[in-house]
């Protein structure tokens, strides 16, 4: 019975690994969701805006 367990464990691991490989290699979903694309455009617009006052001198990352 012990020998059977040593044979079943790698067989189950191989089946699980192959199932995971099939799942990982599936085709990506399309990105055609208009709400998602609009949200991304709003995010890009917000990242382009500045929070500094007009005419303020730019500072480095340390605030100098």
C-alpha cells in the first residue's frame, strides 16, 4: 500500500500541474469595456495635472 501512495502522489501532482499550465496559458480577455477605458482616461488626465501653485519653483524629491 505504501508503494501505491508513492505512485499516486506524483500522478496527482502532475495532473494538478497540467491543469494549472492550461489555465495559465489561456487567451487573455479583451479590453473592450468602455467604462474601464473611460476610467483609465480619467486616471491619465489626473496624473498629468499638477498640484503645485502656478509660478512655484519646482522642488526635488527631498523638498528642497
